[in-house]
C-alpha cells in the first residue's frame, strides 16, 4: 500500500478531503522522523514502536580489493509492532 492509497482510504472512511488527509499523514511522518533524528523513540499503543537500534562497530571485507575495513558503530531506525498487531497479522484478522 502506498502513501496515496493510505490517504485515499482515510479520506473515504472519514469523509475528509484528500488534501487535508495528505497534510496530516505527511505531518505525522515528519514528526516521527524528526523525533527519531533527535534520538527519541516513538510509541503508539496498539500499533507499535519506532525505535532507534544501535549497531556495534564491526570488521568487514571489501572482496573486490581483498582488504579489511572497519564499519563504525551507527544507529538505524526500526519498527517493532505491538503484540495485538502481530497477532492480527498472524491470524489474518481485520482490525
């Protein structure tokens, strides 16, 4: 499902104009992204959590040059679904 499809679905269910729904969806995504850039996790009860995972420094190989490189420690964004979300997907239940 694309962002446009999400906007259309919300607009159909709520009766709100697509332009307003799109502004809200984009604002939500910006807020989540900015929170995570600032090092804050985002928790949405019943849906899931947008968390920052820390990757440790590790040694890698550049196989084309046959050299060893150090991959520095870094953070990556991740999504951890809520238990109700996971169970609904497992059981094919529409929420």
